[in-house]
């Protein structure tokens, strides 16, 4: 059996994702109960990051420590990659030292090439195209707060970015309804959307009207208007995305008990208001915590750590 990687949501089958989500909830409860579970004793996780991070880095570090393993953090500027060493050489060397590698980078091709040449599992901790770990931990939070995914209407408001791409693939795999409201010129990747819709069991729809997207929604999700690497576009993006702000007026169009997600960091007063972010419908802090528990389940799955202990 070959090495299993997690470069995008579509790398996992529906049954695998459902098992991961269920296992994440179990591991979260273990942590709350103080139940010692250390299947990763003697194992090492590498974090190779080209982009800065708060939640992804620390949640993976905490996840691996809670599983009993060790973590090595590597910035690309500190490695021989900076001096031109090929990715394929780096991948093969790291695979001799580590048991799993998380990569946070710009180009999806970096993740794919490392996975191609690596003899250990490679996890996409973020690329410009996908953010699969984020989407799955977000969905863990939705299940925790709202129950059966297939009974929900979920809305995405804002940029058709990497997180949106992973949500689209997750909707296709898990069979829930997803409506994305994005401005013209900032739609999700056309081919990715087409592929996801072709195998989806519930509607995945795209609109330019945020009010339409959130009408009757159970979940409202958003992200920053300007992602890392797009800083030169910030002022222009603010003008385009202003009508897509998640504010009190917009969330009134959703169901009264709708929850609001934001993967953070948030720019208060831009994509979301302070009132909504700190309000009673916001679940962003649980959402942030759940990254750690989802990552534990993912590491356990990809590294083959599960021993039958529930």
C-alpha cells in the first residue's frame, strides 16, 4: 500500500472524511477528560512553512504533542531550498528523518512535488489553491453546533479563494448544500467548481448576491478579502468586496439560529464587523480550537497510529 497524502479534500473518500470527523470529536473529548493517548511516541512531525502562521502551526504542534510525538519546525529560508536545492532532494532527505510532513506554501505545485518524491505522508497546511485542513476543521465545528450536515444550508461570502475551494470539494464529498457569493472576477476556479459539481449529491451554487446566498442559511462563512501574497491588491479589493461584508444586516437574512464562521485572522470592519465576530452567533473560537483536534485525527489516520483504542 502506498503512502497516503492529504494535498486537497479530494484526496480522501467520503467514508474517510466522515471517519475523520467522528474521530476528531472523540479525540476532543479525550482532551477535555484528560485521557492520556500517546500513539505517536517516538514519531516526528515536520512543519515546512513558507508562509507565516498562528493557528495552523500551533494547532499542528499541539496536536502532535498531545499524541505523544515530537515536532520540528522549518522555515524555507533556513533550509538549503534557499540556495537552490531541488524539492525532490529535500523531500527524500526529510523522509529519512521524519514520519510526516506538513507544508504551508504558495504554489500547490510545491505540495504536489514534495508528495511525489516523499516516502512519508505530506499534508497541505495551506497553498494558494487549497486549504483542506481548514475546511475539515470548520466542518467539524458545524457538525458540533448544528448537527446533520445534509440538512443544512451553508453560505460562503467573499473571495473564491483557497478555503472556498476546499469547502467546494468538501460539499461535493459530504453531500451538503453550499452557496457561494463572490464578486465578478473573484469566483472560485472554474475547473475545480465544475469537477466538484459533476459528482455532488446536493447543490453547489454560485452567485454575486450575498443576500441571496445567506437567505435561510444555517451557516455563514467568510474569510479575508486579501490573502497572503495579494497585499498589492488590498485597496482595490476593499472597494470590490465592500458589499460582501458579513454584518448584522446581512446575518438577519439567515436563520435566527445561524452560526458565523471565520477561519481567522479577521480584519474587523472589512470582511466582518466587530459586532458579528464578537456576537452570540459567532463560533470562531471553537472553530480555531477544532483545528487541533481535527489535526490529531488526520495525523493518526495518515501515520497509521490508530491502535483500536477509542
